[in-house]
């Protein structure tokens, strides 16, 4: 992002609309009629303070950072990137493998449920058949085959 510096026009404001004749002085060059050593009128001192505060506030705080701070920021960024990569690796290795195991377990449980349902129906049929056999056996044992013959 480009920071534009304010321009200061030397002299009084023109009463005409012709501003092209005014001399434009940028802040980097300095203001020639303001002397640092000599006593300046209060209006010039106020102008100088305004220009200095404007120039100081236009520098972003990141530019002023020292090499040590930049190195700390670089180390912090590297640590953050490493943490993110380790988290992604953990997710990939652990969570994905666990999800595969859960899917396999779910499939196994579904098959087991089907087997148990089939077993339940088979046991019910077997119970009915056993009951029928018990009834028929009871009928056979209680039936009198030989008629009473009197001689």
C-alpha cells in the first residue's frame, strides 16, 4: 500500500483560483523558511509540529519492528505452520483410520443383526415344530391301539 505524503504550499493562500503558480514543497525536502535553530513564530512552530506528527504517524508499526521482532515473528509463523501440519497429519492418520474402522464395525454389526434376526425366526419355527411334535407324541402315547377284547 503506497503512503502519500502531504504537500505544503509556502506562503499565504491565494485569493484567486489560480493555484498553479504556487510553489509546492514536499515534506521530504523540508520547509525552507522554518529554521530549527532560530526562534520561529508560533504559527510556524504549530505547522512544523503538525508536519512532524503527520510524518511520524504515517509510518506503519510493522516497518519500525526490529530484526529481533521480525525473527520472533518468523519463528512464530514457522511454529504455527508446523502445528497446522501436525494437526492435519493427526487428523489424516488417526481420525480417518478410526472412521474406516467404525465403518467396518458398522457393516459387521449390520451383518450380525441380520444373522440374529434369522436365528430368531429359526428358533421360533423350531419352537413351534417342537410343540407340534410334543402334541403328536402325547396323542400317540395316550391313544389306545388295542381294543378291549373280552373273551
